[in-house]
């Protein structure tokens, strides 16, 4: 005999619905936000910076990147202690952390709400990195007044989010003073950001002719050439090698150099530079682990090392469940390959 249960009355159903709604609203009210901007020491906002949120046990709660204005945001946070860790791998700036407490409990001890917390960061150049190398070079030019005014007007346009006007001003400044290093370098950066790599390579080539000790210009020249086409990789490596001599502790230069060396079949030097880039970064950088995994798995046939790097890649990345499952399968296959591969092969 089937057991019978009393039917829920319409009133009971409404009460249950209201109770569920109250629980939902209570949960959604515990949704504090931590947000802020990431700047250089000179108060220049930095885009595409990795920012990680850690809980009081130093476990990752989320990871994001700064937007074009340099802003990061974490939402939906309950009360507790959090650490925000900024990892500017792509800019050769020092990592930085800040800890703050999210607390919304009322004085009476009853109930929690939501709040908005601001935490800005001002990052210092990393020793031996690109920016430190730039600061260590004494370079001066006697710039015509009208060219300087156009350059400054261009910078003002960029700060007001009018990039097209800024680019026109920079081009006009260069027309007046063709060897204007600051204008050439900034225009090169704008072209690079727009993925106009032929134009950015042209600007940076002129910039390094004017100032051959600019590690940053050499780096972006190499990066631009690499992005144009593989046939320019050898020229890119020449520029990157020169940049590395000026900024020997730059993870981003080491990484890009190692990446291109792997593509060109120079596996020994690729490994050396990628491992050094990994050592110089305090936090796990997904791009480095991904590149090392490819080098070990596809080129050097070091399957255990490739699996190790993919494990680190997963820890450092915020990947979708499908990609995580697929990567776990690849890791398992690599471990199996390592078992079945005789040592020395």
C-alpha cells in the first residue's frame, strides 16, 4: 500500500514560498564588494593586470583582470578577512598585497548587510625589469616647443578617453620632430594595443634608433615583429636579446624570448628562459605554465614535467569546468606516458 501524505494547503504553500524568498533575500544581501584601481607609482592606471582574491586561510576565492581603466572588482562577498594580491607579470612591476576586513554586522549583533570597499594599489618597478631599466638610463632631447605641446595634448586626450585625437596629436608632433623618442614610443604602444603590429614595429624601430638603450622599446619591437608573422621571429629574437641584456630580471622578456625560441626549435634555450621567468615571478602565471607544458610534452618528451606544469596552470587559471575536465584528462595521459617511456628516451 502506498503511504499517503497530507496535502499542502494553499496557505502553507504561500508560507513556504515566502520563507524561501526571505532566505534568498538574506543570502543576496550578504553581497559586499571590494573594488579599486591599479596604478604605477606615477599614478598611471594599468590595464590587464591579474588580481586574485584570497580568503583568511589564504585560499583563492577568485581571479580577475583590471579593465581598460585599471579597475578590478570582486562581488558577492560575505563578512571576513580577505587578501587582494596584484600580480603585474606583463609589466615588470612588483607584486603587491593588501588585507582588509569585510564586516557588516550591526552593533546590536543582529543581521548582516552589504558594503562597498575600495582598495587601490600603486606598484613599484621590479629590480632588473623593464621599467627599472628605463629609469636607469639618462636620456634627454632638445624638443621644439610646438612638438612638445602636441605631445602633451595627445597625452591629455588619452587621459580623457579620446584615443583617436591623441594619436593624431602624436603623429603631428613626430612630423615636426621626427626623432621625438617619447612620442614614437607612445604611438608605438597605442598601435600595439590596437593590434596594428606593422605600425607599432615601425614606430618602435625608429624609437630604438633614437634611444638604443630603451629596454621597453626593444621588447615591444620584438613583440610586434613576432605578432606580424613567424618569418619575423629571428628579427624579434635579436630585439628581445638586446632588451634582455638591459633588463636581465624581466619575466616578461624571458617568457616571450623562451616562447619564440620554442617555436623556432631552440628547445634548450627556450627551457632555460622559461624556467627563469617562472622563478622570477612570485605567483603562478598561467601563460608560463602553459608554455612550459607544451615544451615538455610536445618537444622535450618530459611527460611528468609537462603534467606538473598543467597542474600549476589549472591552479593559476580560472577555467571553465569543461576545460578543466579536458586538461585533467591530458594530465592523466601524460602521467601514463611517463610510466611507459623508458628512462633516457
